[in-house]
């Protein structure tokens, strides 16, 4: 089988600062259907249907669609902002992040946030700028859990070993001596599926860390054994919020392993290396974006149905400057540049690659506007009734492998040119950007950069 495996873990760590230390009709069904240009305008309300038997059920279905689409809009805007920051900070490196699990973890945090911290989270997660509800009122903190409940329920509906599988899981690890509020515990479980597991950070923080890593390892099917490295927890740790995602996709159009040959890949600093390239000739969507100076192609995965369908979008920039353009796209630019793609036969030379990427997102998220969350000024009193908690770290770890036999390596065609051989032949022999998305909700599951596939 020719497939891809990806998984990510996001872990937010909170310490105590005690007194000892001082909508279906809203959008069209385009690939990028959301009109971001009207983000500040009121959304068009769907006419209230005539009351008759079954109308309540249909209204519930409709409202559910609106919820997960609204969540997806906010997530996409947040995803591109987050990725562009990480890309700027990690130039010349491989990158893999799952913005979805980062926003999920932060949205769980929002349940317990108050005051300025609540405002910061609403703004950074883009819930303050995604328009208005049908009653013309803005979205508030109280709306977010139901929005996420709808989206996570939709995305977690896929589990089939023969086709694409995507699972997202959340968990809380709280110190057994800390009395967390029942409402916070019940709401995280209800809306995010995050159960509270008591651990003993104060008495044995290393055992607690082992418990958290064991959960992450099991959730990612053994691909991320150490989400929390040594030194990330200590006796002052009071709560860890964790979210993890696992994706396994099988190519709809499969590469022929007989076409796999060694080739040359040039990294961003100009150095060259020999790696294995897969070769395939497919009828797929493609486009050359003059604005981004990049080729864009879509490689679909085998899917269950139109209700859950995944694809990888690959962006092959002309050079490093074009890569910067791609990695700094806004939501509106991404939507615009992915329009009007044409179906044509393309010969693709794609390196097999395997990425392990870990980063503490605390500085990045703080720069994005979550300054109070990572300081003693944080107000997370909705978690324990006291204003004595703040984040110390926001650990993110990801793994992805693209090859011809699922989770093991094999790979592709002799490619020694430094540019694409022609419009209908694309050689991914230089740094490129990719994103994996679920089509019906337009959710960005994973994003990354391949600078060195070896």
C-alpha cells in the first residue's frame, strides 16, 4: 500500500503560583468556500423552516453543520498564523505541526480562562473575528465548547483500516492535591472527551510524566513515545492538558514501487543529498500560482465517503523566496490561490520522507497574543476557583512518514535537475510545503515543510 502516517501531540503544562511565590447556507461548497473578505460582516441567516414533523431534527442537523464549519474557519485562520511564526523561527529545518490539536488544547484552556486571559484566547483563536451568529450577536466563550464538540465529533467519525483514519483525543492530568472545579472537569469531558486523570506531580513528578507519555504513545499508536521530555514537569506542576492526533491515509492513486530510484535533493542552504524518489503518473488537480511562484497539486487519499475525505496539498516553490511567500499565506490568499485548479495528467517525482519534529510553542503563542497565559498574570480561575495557575510550556511533537508501504520506507525516481522538468512533470527535489486537510469541513489537520527528506 502507498500511504502516509502522521501524528502529533500538544501538551500544555500549568504550574501553581501560590502565595509562597510571588453553515451550510453560509458558505458555498467550493474547496475554500469561506468568504474571508466578509469576515467582519454579519453572516446571512438561513430562513426558519416551516414547522412540521421532523423539522426539529433537521434544524439540529443544520445547526450542527454551522457549528463545525464556524470552528473550521477560526481554526484555518489560526493555523496559518501559527505556522508562519514557526516557519520564520525554524528556517532551514523540517517542520510538522497540527494546528488543530493546538487550537483544541487552547480551547480546552478557554473553559477555565477569565478576564484578560479569556479575551486573549478568544482573539488568538480567532473566535472574536469570525462574524456573528444568526441572532447577530458575536461568538463568546460560552459558544466555543459546542462549536468544538460538533467538529471533533465529525472528524473522529473516521476509523477504517482499509481507508483514511483520523483520530483526535484529549486528556487532563491533574495533581491529586489540587481541587479542580467540578464544572471544569465535567465540561472538558463532555465537549472534548477529556477525562481527568489524577497523578502525583508533587510527590513523584517523574512517574506522572511517564503516565502522560504512556497516554501519548498509545494514542499515536507508538509513534511518539516521549511527548514530554525530562525537565518539563516538576513538583509545582498542577495540570497538564493534552491533545493528540493520529492520521493514516492510503493514496487514492498509488505509486508504483518499480519506479522508485535514487535522486538528488537540494536543501535550502544549497547542499545536496541523495534520497529515494517515488514516481507516479496521475490525473490530478494542479496549478501554477504566479503570486506564490509555486506549483500546487492535490494528492487525494482513499476515503469513506464525501462526509469524510482527506487529501494532501503540495506546494513546490521555485526557490527559497517563493517558499517564504507560501509559508506566509493568509487564509484569503490560500483560498484564492487554490481556486481554478485544473485536472490534468502529471508525472510526479516525490521523495519519501519521515519527519520527527518537536517544539515548545510557548514563546510563539505568547508572541501571537497569549502573553498573560504564560505569566503570573494569567487568570485561569475557572479551573480551580483561584487565580494561581499559569502555563509554563506548550509542548508540541509530531511525526509523519510518507512512503509506499504504510509505515515503512521505500521510494522513488532518478531526479537530478534543480527545477521542475516541465509543466506536466513535477520534481520535488527542493524544499516544499504540504498540508493535509479534511475536505468536507475544510479542516487543516497537519502542515509542514520538507527541507531534508532523509
